């Protein structure tokens, strides 16, 4: 279970935080990236791009569809298609997986999918707005971190200000 110290570090960190249960896998394996409709997705996508390029990992963008909405007409599908295009245009292999929201919580779909893929990690954006109200990391993130056997890289909005641009430049143009 996510202890109080880990909880606060994950929530407040200005650098990415890797929460790990069990044994770390080779980061060249697939990386699962849950997306939602939050604006911070651009930062999360950029982080996924960096990891995909650095480790040669395939990125799986995952989300849950609201009941009654047709997949191809949903906002999340359009957002994920745009994200997939961005990743592929920058040399990262990518696939989309959308789960129908049902009786099972979204985090369980994602954990099961990541386990089936034998993913190396889940790249998760924790939303900073939860901290402003009562130090609440968010039920989705909390459950995902606590229940995943796969490492979860947690990014807060401030952690995504980590100098990924310089890292990205070094990968794309190593001679400057």
C-alpha cells in the first residue's frame, strides 16, 4: 500500500517519481500511458516520447470510454489518435487501446492490460489540482500505484517541468 511518505513525495515532487513494487523490467518493453482529457496530457505525451525514443519502447495509449458514447465519435478517441500521430511522426511506435467503462474500475483494466503486455512501466500523470484541496493524489492514480506489479512512473505537473527538452535535444540531435 502507498505509505504516507511515498504518497507525499509522489504528490509534491518536482522531478518524476518511480514507484516500484516487485522487480523492475527492461525499459525496452512496452510502456502503458493512461490518457484522459486533462490539459497536462501534452506534458505526459512528451515524457512518453522521450522514454519511447531512449529505450526503443512501444507506447500503448490507454483510456476508458464513457458508456453510451461511440468510440470513434468520442473526444478521448480523437485526442488519442492525435497523440498517436505525434508519437509516430517522432519515431516512436504506438498503439491505442480504449476500454469500455463497466462495472470494473478503469485502473483494473489498465493493470490487467499492462500485465498481459508484460509492460516495463506505466507512465502516469497525477493531477496537481488534488493537492490544492486536501492532499488527495486522486483515486485512479492511488489505486494504479498501489495495485500495479509493474513500475509506475508518476509525473506531477511540476515534475514535467523537469528539463526533458534538453534530454530530448540530446536524443534527437546529439551533436547540438
